[in-house]
C-alpha cells in the first residue's frame, strides 16, 4: 500500500529526531514559502527574477531549492536582490 504525503509526514513526525530537524528548518521553510508566494504574486518565472537580479535562472533555482533542503543560507544581500526583483522588500527583526 502506498502512503499519501500526509500519512508519510505523520509517520515521519512520530520520530523525535525528525521533529527536531523539522523544527530547526522551520525558518528556512517559512522563508521559502514567502519567496515563492512573492514570485507567484508578481507573476514572474525564475528566469524573469534572475534577469532582474542580474544572474542566471539556475542561480534562482538553486537559491529556492537550497532553502528547501536547508543546505545553504543565502546572504541578506541576495535576499534583498530577490525581494527587489519581485517588487517587495525584506524585514529582519528579533522578536522576544
């Protein structure tokens, strides 16, 4: 029997190690969701964002996928370029 995505997620989240890793990556996942939503709202493809950033589509694809994998943390400067490319700005705050 093949599991649905939700069933597989529930099964994985029963593991404490998976829960801890998921929590550690939550900020990256949130940032990725915001970036993808901003790009979609702007009606832009990765290639169009790349052109506006002065880079290649592959670099934008790598940026978006690196956040999903948690393997790379982009610089604030890169995030600012991305935000400008999609007609937005970023805010960074420390919250108690």
